[in-house]
C-alpha cells in the first residue's frame, strides 16, 4: 500500500496523529470515516498522486494509531472542531497553508468544520456520503432513527456501547479483506480490537450529538457559510437519497456560490468500492474550483 508515501507521526492540537503523505503538486487532505483509518484511501491516494497532487492522509484523533486524548463531560476533545484543528496544525507543519479537503462519513464532518472555522486554509471542500450533523439531527424522523440507530447507541454514556462492541468487535464492525484489500483490512482489524480506539470512536459520536451540533447551530444563527467551492458525492447503494431526496438541496444553506455534486455507483465506502470513479470526480472538481 501507498508505494512512495512517507509514514510519520505529527503533532496536532493536543493530539499526535499518524500521517501518511506523498506526491508533489497542489495539496489534498483526505479524511476517513468510522470505523476506518487513513488506509481506506489506499486505492485513491496513488491515483491522485499520479494526477499531480500532494496527498496527505491522517488517522483522525482517536482512530487507528493516532493518540486518544482524555475526554470530558461535554466530549470537547472529540469535537469536530478539535479534530479539524489537528488537521490544520498537521498541514501547516508540513508546509501547506491552503489545500483541498475531502472527507468521508465522520471525516466529512471534520472537513466541513475545517472549512467553516478556517476558510483561509480550504481551497475546495468535497464531502462523501454526509450532510451536516445538525441537518441530520434536525431532519431526524422514524426512518432515520431506524436506519441510523447506531448514532444514538454509540452516543450513550449511562449505558456505554463500548462493553457490547468489545465483546465481539468483528460481529459489530463488518468488513472483509476482499472489500478492503488484505493490508488495509489488517490495519482496520487491529484498530477495532483496541478498546481505547473503540472508546474514542464512541466519543466522536457523543460529541456529534452535543457539542458538534451546538457549533453547527451557532454557525446557522450567524448566517455563516462555507466560502470555498463545495462538492457533494454520495453512493448509489447507500441511503443518502432515500433519506434526503435531493442531497444537494440539504447543502444549499451551508454552501456559498459554488455547489455541485452527483452520485457514484458504489456502496458506502466509496474510496474502497469505486476508487477510479472517485478520483476522477475529485479531479474534475478541482480543475474548476480555482
């Protein structure tokens, strides 16, 4: 995996991240989702390097082999604001002041927060299979609750999910070497069998139900929008369209003058299922994003 890339550890904002980077040219930051690590990008990252980009892939704080800071009652250490500041710190430490950001699943929330909090740093934002956290919760109905019940299960504190997950991580987190690739699967498998990682991933969801929603709602009240061009991509074999109908319409209140997107024939893990299609869609967007 990641032939020609450098694997290192970099200081973030009160956390240390495992980071893989390679290539040359305009920088691109790739942010994975739950319960993956940065290796979910192993089929996409080389394609982007071949297309002339510098590619940076971190494990988000709490995930994979990045550090797991102690939490607090409000779960602030696992807020998307804290994770976004990690990423900004890493990128600046690598010499990148302005860059494109791609986020999938939970990584899309980090990418969105990065674009909202640090517009000077984000040249283009691509989100995969996600709408803003506050939009998902504001629109929550019986259909959402039945399909995405894990949000509320993982977010519990009185009856923590960790005890159930750690009893049999393979039964809870379902993936195969055939889907991910053997090396990527080994990395993922190691992560989900680490109780500290499982706890940190639950903290991500607890922050999502509380402090992250508060940050989103504060932006809404202030009329704050994403200043960079925004691309939204969603998988045909996931439930974005079933839940929201016109997925782009959900993003219109959050995007500025430039919003575009489309579906990709894929399951939820687009980077693993349709890497060439994803890399192509990203490249076309960046050509016109400026």
